[in-house]
């Protein structure tokens, strides 16, 4: 018996096929069918999240969620301004990738993780252009979330010699992400368990945390 017969899903139509249905957490997509970027897409994406509050969960601390976030295209103009204000410049879109990184709060432990990551990037023939600390409103986080709060940083990785195009860079960023995760998490660095790469891509970036949907827009 097919899934749509068993669960009474609609019959296949256009791009929809009930055989692709799966039980999962709430996910929503907002796109512009003409490929035009706008802040309105992000605003509507957060609205979708708020409408999916019933698909999230929280425990004994009603102000800490089991996770909420958004995946968006790289906002190049915004990152270009932010990078310049921090003393480094970004190349054209497709010439660099951005990583969303969770790190230990302790400055020495954080520096050790960053140094190992930069070594991996160099060994893979790419270059670290700079780092940016992501602003966070700690007071908006729940009690349990604050206990595990990491330092959230963005790392900008420039395309190195021998990387033919943006898609080749994307594959190299995947290798860097896997290598860095394995080498840092298995290292002797104190606090390495806080290291996590939420995303590393030239296309998209992920913002997420142990948040309720309504906290994400704070």
C-alpha cells in the first residue's frame, strides 16, 4: 500500500508526489520565483517560523526551545560592509565562503580552536580572510540556553589558487568543514566540545540556536 493511500494524502499533481512525504520537524520555505533577493523574504521566513511554533518543543524551562533557525543566501553587501569595518575586504560573490561557528566563551580556548581551523584551511590551499563576532542578545535566551551559550563567530574563507570556480570552492569548503570538525573535536584543546560549524558555504549561511521561534527575530 502506498503512503498516500495509507494516510490519505492528495494524489500526485504537478511537482507534488505524496511518496516524498516524511514525518519531521516543521520546515517552511519562502522564495522569490524570479530569483530577486530582498529583506522581505527573511521577514516572511521568520513569520513562517512563528506559524510553526506548534512543531517545536521546550522542556522544564519554557523559555528554552529545542532549536529554531533560518537558512538564507549569503548577504554579500552586508558582509562586505561588516568586513571592511573590521579591517579586511571581501572579494566578489563566489570568491569566498562564510562559516557560522560555535566556539568556547573562554578567549584562550577559542583562540586555540580558531588556530587549528585556520591551519586546516591553509593545508587545503585556501586562506582565512577574517573573523566576525555575531551580535547576540543574551537576555532573550532561556535559562538553560544561557548555560550552554557559545561564542558565535563568522569566518570568511577566500578561494585559493587551483580552485577553478565557485562550485569547486563549495566542494573544498565541505572538505574543510569535515576535517576541522573531526580534528578539533578529537583534539586535546580544552573546550573543543563547544566547537561546531553550523554552515560553511559560498551560497548560504545558517543562523540557529536553542531558541523558541519568537526569540529568533530578537
